[in-house]
C-alpha cells in the first residue's frame, strides 16, 4: 500500500521513517501507485499553460537555493514544499528524478498531474566531467511503462569540450525513444564554456538561438519535443529560432522577485512560450512563503497571453 492513498499535504504528518518503511516492506507499492495514478487530460493546466515545479537538482549534487547552500539537502522539507506547490490546482505537474517521484507517488501527490522524469544527471555540478552528461536516471521505456508524460534532458554544448559529442548522441537517442512512445521530450539547452575551470552557461540571444537550433534537430522526430529555456536579453531573438513549444525555466532564487516575475511575464507573451518550469525560485523563495510564490507564478501564467 502507498503511504497515503489520497491527499497532497500529508507529508507534514508523515515522517521519513514511514516512507523508508514503505520502501523496505513493500517496494512494489511504488509501481502500484504509478499504475493507479489518475493521468491528466492535457499537458496544460486549466489556465492554458504548463506550470511545472522542478526538483531534479539534488541528483546532480546541486543542493543550494539562493543563500542557503544545502536548502535541498533535507528530503522531508523538500517534499513538504513540493506537496505545498502541487496542492495548487494551477500547478499541473512535477519534474524530478526517480527517488523524488517515487516519494511523491507513495504520498499520493501526483493524481491529475503531469509527471516528467529527469533522465541525464551524470554531469555532476562542478565535476571535471560535468559535460559528459550521461543518462543515469530515467530511461524512455521506464517512463512509458510507469505511465508518465515525458522525460527531460539537460544539453550543454561546449565547442571546446569533446564530452559534448556523446551527450548530443545520447540526447538524440532519448528524443527518438520518447517520440516513438508518444511521450514529451523536454530538452534544456545551453551553450557553455569554462572560465578558470568552472563551467558557465552563455546567456545571450545569439548563443541561445544557436543551441536551440541544435536541440530542435535532435532525434528522428521533433513531434513531441519541447524546449526548456532560460531568460536572456532580447528573448524574442532566441525563441525565433524554432517553432517548437517552449517553457521558461525559473533559474536561481532572486532577491528581487518582482524583476524575475517581470522577465517571466515578457517571455510568456512570446508566441511559442507556453509555460513555466520553476524549482528553487518557487520552493525556496527569499521570504519562505512557498504558497505566495506559487500563487504569483500561477497568476502570471493565467493572466499573460501570447502577444500581450
């Protein structure tokens, strides 16, 4: 049996020990919960946008959020915040790795929600092999078997790093496999380079237009491909490189929330931008008001239309 057959806020009353006990005593409960999950009728929420909460950062060793270096290192607290976000009907899905999604399944938190499994987490943050971004989490056949809606992959392209080539190949294979299963392939593309040994993303419109073009061409079909892209100056120039549907990523926690929301609002007005995928900025806002941050993001999705 699942820890919670229904309800989403139950993590506040369920300890880590109960989730661990469920895994020990009945590991089949996770697959059973996935099979019993009510699937959403659409990839979009009732407000007409995709509004996804993201929590795949820990599997890359990235636990920080804003000024809190280990914010995502407490799994019970992360689950509490995730469940609080998912309780809002305007948040219509989650993006996470298998361990987090398994916990949410046991908690009964994913009925009617879009579930996107994070696939390549091998390029650990700050590692010398960061661009050798191997597919170490979900695979397309597993996502299909569990009845999820899609898979997400990070694609960082450094023209000076040979590790980019196998990552491109692996991503192309994943896109093809997801398309064959009729599942969304969500690609998060960046041009990148190293500065004093540290990998940095190039956040300019020309760089994004280039890497968007590369990402859009992966796989043997683009029919199910979406792009997850950052805010950059002259955003319209970046997204003009594709007709694929795009969602905007939330990025790092900003002390100036109003500026972040203004950037998201402008991006959501572009014709092929159809939603937000927000993680740390919504789960760990500077004022710790998760419900408020969620409400603001949902209202933004509901009120902003292409061309507005």
